[in-house]
C-alpha cells in the first residue's frame, strides 16, 4: 500500500494529467494553462496538434511525443526524469488523458514507482454525452471503443447485455452505422443518443430508438468523432440473455468451442463471464473434474 498526499513536498517530480479541450478552446481551464507553463516537459499524443494548442495560449515549454507506439524504453526515460525531480505534464489530443488513451500505462508505472500523479479536472466527451443524452445518469458503464474483430465484438456485446446501467461507447464516423446495427441486433430497439462534434460549432445530438437513429445514420454523411449513449437493460432483458441456463458447465464451454469456434481458453473466459464465476473454477470443472 502507498498513500499519496498530493501536495506535500516530494524529492521526486510530479506527473500532471492535464485535460485539453475536446473542440472548443475556451474549455481549457486556467489551472491547466498555468500547469502547462510551469512543468519541465509536456508529453503529447500528437505533438503537431498539441503545439497548435500551446501556441494559442503562448505556452513555450518543451514538448515530446508519447503515444500508443511508444516503447518501454521511452516510458523508462520519462519515469527517470520524474524520479530525478522534474515535473511532467501528460496531455492527449482531446479530453482526459488515460481514458481510451495510451497514457494509462505511464500513469500506472508512475504510481508503482510512488511518483505523485496529479489529475486536473476538465473536458471529457463521455460525460458530456451522457448528461446530454437524457438517459439515466444514476449508474453508467463506460466501454470506450468496440474491438475490431468479429469474435471480439460478439464477446463485447455479451458483456454489454448484462449491464443494468446506461452504457457509453466511443465510435468513429465511418463505423457508426455498423455499430448502431450491432446495438439493435444484440440489445434490441433501445433508446440511444448519438453525440457528435461535441463543443464545436456543429455539435449535434440524435436521440431516439436505435432503429430510428440507424435510419438517420444511413441517410446522412457523418463527420466527427461520436459518442453513443445506450439505455440501460431491464431485468427482463438480463433474464432472457441467460440462454445457457439449461446447459451443464461442460456443455456451456463445448457450445462456444463447437458452435462458435472459440479456442478453449476463450470459451472458458466467456463461460466465466456468463456465469459470473472465476476462470480458474471453470477451468477446474472443465479440464479436471469433467
């Protein structure tokens, strides 16, 4: 266990997590600007985009690239600078670093080295979309981007089916129609809200049953990154989804292997998710006791 007292003096440097605007430059905070002006180095997902932001606010601090392809050696270099007492700021192209963002790993490793991680509040597309959707905000589940491969998509929707909270997805404009079709296929004609171009001049919310929103998407040229907010499932939905109740655990695993071409390891994981069991217990029952 390690207790971080964020604003106590430390011999090590501080890693500041600084949200940036998701479209409207006026959404940056005074604290974010002052922090970016004070740190020794700024780490950016795309240095070209971030340099435009820094120039707009007359921020002259050094800037280095940190993105999903940055290797372990790069992370170690930045961690060494933090351990030597330098302060670094991590930004993403838009919104909160670490959310559907490569900065998550650097944050994790900094915490493991007991480096202070200071998160500034700021713009976040998912929360804006959720609040503007008009759907229930008491409980919500953020999934982010769906996977690309068909089998992984099917597994993702098996997970989403069990959610009893409002769900939030991120999606690119060219995949929006396909994702809406998948929502209808797997979750039924639920209420959804598509939020696009958030905080920009052409901000738009499209709200309604997913069949209607899909019809809109099929007749529209869609531009800009999108958030999809999906109505929570009902108790009845969750009961209907338990199609496997009549199967033994071994039959359940065999179904995924034989009928859906899962590898045994994937099938065991899916069964553990379906039945809310630990994977090792499913493995034991299938390979040892079975």
